[in-house]
C-alpha cells in the first residue's frame, strides 16, 4: 500500500472536492455547501481534528476547527477557504467542470483555482502534520466558508456577526488569490501576495419617467434618462490614485518609483499582469445589466440597471460623491451589495514567513505585495481586527494564464503546483 503523503493527498482531495457540486449563483437556490462541508469535516476527523459545521440556512454550511498550538502565549492564525464555486456551462469546457479529471498535468474543474485547490492544500498540510505529530507553535483556526462567491452573507459575514467568539485569539489570516508565481526569467519568479482589496459597490440604478404610447412625444422617458446616466458612469475616466500597496509592488518587483503620470505606461509593460494590476490604479465602474419595458410600442414608467463599482482603499467617499454627480437628478441608486476596501502593510513576521517558505522551495522566488481588484472573505474577518493576506502558494508554468482561470472556462491547476503549495504551507506554519 502506498503511504499517504501531503503531496499525493492534495491531488486526491482537490479532485474529490471539485466533484462535489457546490455551485452558488447568488440566489440561495443551488445545492449549497453542506456536502462539501461534511467531506471536509470527515477528512479532518481522520487525523483527530474535531470540526464543527454551522448552517446559516438550509445546506449553507460552514466548517470551523481549531488546532491547538504548542505555545499558548502566541496569538492564533486563521487558514481560510470557501467551499462554493460560480456556475458554469459544461458544454463550453474541454473536460466536464465537475469531473476533477487529470489531463495535461492539471486537475480540471470548477474551483480548481477558485478555490478548492487551496481548500485541498490546507487539508493536505494539516493532515500531514497531524499524522506526523507536528503541531504548530500557534493555534491554527481552520475556516471553510459558504457563499463567498455571492458576498458571504451565508458564510464569513454571518460567522463574524453571529459567532464572533469562535475567532477568539486569532489576529492574522491567510486565504485566497495570492502566493502564485509570475515568471520574469528562467530563474526569477515573482510571487504576488495579496495585501489589499478594493471595496465593492454593486448598485441598482432606477430611473422613473412618464409612461405613454411609443408613437407620441415624451420628454420624460425613463430609458433615455437611465441610458444617459449609464453612459456617463461607464465612460467616466477615474483619476489614477497610487496606493501604498501599488507603490510597493512596483518598488519591490521592478525597483520603480511609480507616480500617477507614469503608472499606465509602467502597467502596459507587465504583459499578462497588466489586466490584474491595471485595475488597481483607479476606481472602476462597469454597467453590467439593463432592464425595462414589456412591449415595443409602450414607453415604460421605470428602467433599472446594475453597475459593478470598485473603489480603492481610502477612496470610498470620493467614489460615491462622483457616482451621485454622474447619475444626475432623476436617477436613484441603492445597493445590491456593498463592502469595504482593505489594505495592510507588507511587513512583520507573517510576511517574512511567507517569503522565506517560498524561497526555500523556489530559490528564484521574490515575494511582492499587490492589490486585488475583487474581494474575498478577508473583508469580513477584518471587522474583528484580523490582519490578513492572500497566500495560496502555487509555482505556475510561465505560459499559464492564471488570472484568466478565475470564473473562466477550462479552469485547471497543475498537479505540480498543488504539491508545491503543500510544501510551502508546511514550511510557512513552522516559520509563522
């Protein structure tokens, strides 16, 4: 019988998690996370870790477990991942998104990078350590959440609101969308550690006018009013604002002192990274949905639209002042979802532990901070004073469009990258 190691365990764990359908379309009508939560709890139980499953609603399940450290004077560390995934159209994929199939050296399926890969890496790492009798120095709190893909109302937000005592003693956290490599040269790789996230404003816009016959003059057309507001918002060129994290990224990665005047030219030279880093230079507003009317010859009384807004840390007040100016007097806004921006400095023992663990496994590694244009469960945990980073370590092939995998078709993660991640996380727990 082949001995179970962290490196072969992680591949099986990732495959089996992908095969559990935990699709979350944001309407609370999907399969939920209960099956995935029970799977995680069972895998922890196999190595003597008692896990608790908490449901915020029917089948909307979260898992929490605590591994006691050897030094009671140290503050606790959270390792967190979410169990839900975004929807998919199976006919668009080369391999079925619930197959967990291994092909071309990768594990394929929805969640392979967002983020059942990290769930598997966390599980494999702690299972390996517990089997070997190696407890971490500090308490480690394992949290696997529901509903991250729809804002966390049934997951991280709910846990923080309803069960804050479960986080007692924890002051730091690591989670998704960071720690992945970007190859600059054969022997030099950047590993992007998420140190900041833009805030989120998913807005519903409504214009109200005068209903009437489509053949007649009407100067109070709700569709016209809303369309003009959407055009102003969608075409507005938000000014560049260089945040500490973006400034540090360019300094650490390329030894460039970035300024607003030179930022876009610097980003244009980043290749595949330009898409990710470019969105962190400024606030953004993208109209995404539009709805009105019920018949071609009837002018409707109301028209509605959705806009995806993202604002930089420290720029929330400025953002909404400009939005209200662009809307004009006859269009109102309300939130479908609204959450804070977060940012922390790139220093301290935890940052050194991440950098050292990466360098031990990849001598060409250089850890650098970056800002995520989206959001994660970290936003909820910061409400409890927890300092967090995105650190799901993966050494990736130079030609893999990793950022395009998030919510994309043919999502996949290299087997070697998963195994690398377990080795790095194991070292990280020793160093942190």
